[in-house]
């Protein structure tokens, strides 16, 4: 069989919001505050097989805005994508799932977070770009050091 009989396939099947929540625990009083909050962002990624050749990648963000001890808002978003990966060399699939897929999902997560924060009554939060390659390498090194000790 030639390569043309089994072409390499990397396709986006679906992009969607898997889970989201918005909390404004100190409303309505918090809207009277004029100080800029301290914004904390936590980000994680996960890719799992759905079936043969189909994977789901989820990029999850938790954004917390605080003024001192008071929480202005808490936003959690899990943005996901379903990807078809076929005839890609096995040694490249891990990188595709850890770097390529999160890079595709992230702009949608960024837009969802900004929209939710605005709908909650606050100025938009624009997430900074993420170097998923560096994040992937850190996770790989952490997994290797945990496996050797």
C-alpha cells in the first residue's frame, strides 16, 4: 500500500464548551468597588482517547479576581475539542495532543472567559497567550522524574 492509500489525517471534528461556571459571591456590594482586582489564572490541559483515531482535548481555566480577601468573581471554563488523528506516526501523536490540540482550543477558551466576565458585569479578562510546547515539556519532565524516583 502506498501513503496515498492511508493518508495522514488530523482534523477538528468539534469545538465546544464542556463545562463553565461563574460566581459573583459578594454581589451587589462588590460592584461599588473601584479598585482593580488581583487576577489569578490557573490553566490545565488533558487529552484522552474517545475511540480509535478520535481524541478529546480539554483546556481548563480557573480565573479568580480578588480585592484583598473578598472575591469579586470566580470563572471556571473547560473548553474542549474533538480531533480525528489517523496514520500519524505514534511518536508524533503525543506532541499533537499536548501542543497542537491545546493551541487550537485555547483561542475559544480565551473568548469564552472574556465573554463570561463581561456578562458577569466586569471589565473583560483577556488571557495571555500560552506556550503549550513549554507546558508540555514541563509536564513530560515532571512525569519522567516522578517515574525514576
